[in-house]
C-alpha cells in the first residue's frame, strides 16, 4: 500500500514539473491580465558603479570610545552629490543598554557631512519607539580624514 502512495506522489510531482516546464517564463508579470498592456513599456539595462558603505558603529554616552555603551548604529550610506558632497544615510539606532534596551529608531535622509549642524528625519521605530517620528541633529565632534574616522554627536528628538 505504501508503494502505491509513493508512486502516486511521484506521478503528481512529475506532471506538475512537466506542466511548469512547458510554459515559458512570464517576464512581463502578466501585464495583459492586470490591464496594463496598453501602457508603453521601456526596458532599461545598465550597470551602476559607485561605493556603498556599511556601518555597524558603537553608540556611547560620551565622545570617548570607552564611554558607557548605549547601542549600535547599523545601516548604510552612499555618496549622492557630485558638485557638493552629500550622503544618503539609512540607519537603525539599535539600543542595547539602558531604558530603551531592545528598541530601535530608524533614521533615513540626506547627510551633508561637512555642514556645521545637519538634520535628518526619524521615520519610525520599534519597541518604545513604535509609531515614532521626529528628527536627528548631527554635529561632527572630531574628524580624522587620514584615518577615515569620525565621531559625530547626535541629538535625536522623537515623538512617540
């Protein structure tokens, strides 16, 4: 009896595989069925060349690296300006110590790194900061271009 079950399952799987192989891959995502076939379609193909930087940086109470830790800044940033340096920054402030332990604040926006004080939007969060909104003010505390190292002071104002 078990052998018949195995044969039936094998037969069903073989038929399903054959049916899938007989149809061409749907590369237009069913545009006709979705009523979009009358819209003009342009296919663009190119290669993008740039640098993307990933961050997993410590957050501390003070500017010294050995200051009391509060969490991590995890995300990425990339250059977005040709005439004037600007960065698109996507960052989660992950709190691992203190009253906000386990909560996250998400910051996303433009960072002009050579400005005196920069401002970026807070777009959300988790835990204590669920449904949050606000802004972060950034100010460079120290910058060492030879070592490619910076310490940036953040003042984050959050409504939640």
